[in-house]
C-alpha cells in the first residue's frame, strides 16, 4: 500500500488533475497517503467482519472490493472538490500553474 501510493499520487496529480509545480507534503501528499491508509483499514475491518460471519472466499472478496470502492469514490470527491478544485478552471491542454 505504501509503495503503490507514491505512483498513484504522482499519476493522479499529473494526469488526472493536471497539477504542475512543487508537491506540498502537508496539503497533498499526507492527505493522499492518509486516504490510502484509510482504505486499507476499512477494507481490513470489513473483510474481518464478513469472514467471521460468512463462509467462503466470495463474500470476503466482495467485502474487500466494496470497501475499497467506497473509499475510492470518497477519495475522488475529496481530491476533486477540495485539494485540486482549481484544476476545473484550467482549459484542457493548459497547465494549472499561474502565468
């Protein structure tokens, strides 16, 4: 999770939200990594609960996918609406940096 959060952050920042310039550890990296950790924690708890109540691999896999899916959607809205909201004001093909 920790290793995969680095390329996920860099790709999301550059490709999805077209952010350029310096990275901010406190306002970008730390929240992004925290949301990835939150996904791991929620998935682990969901899998433990489902594994305790149901028999078989399919319910466990569904719990894992569903919990990561919920956190992914929440993470998208946090990133899109709070962290990198000004990226919507930039025309496609332009950079998000001020001129």
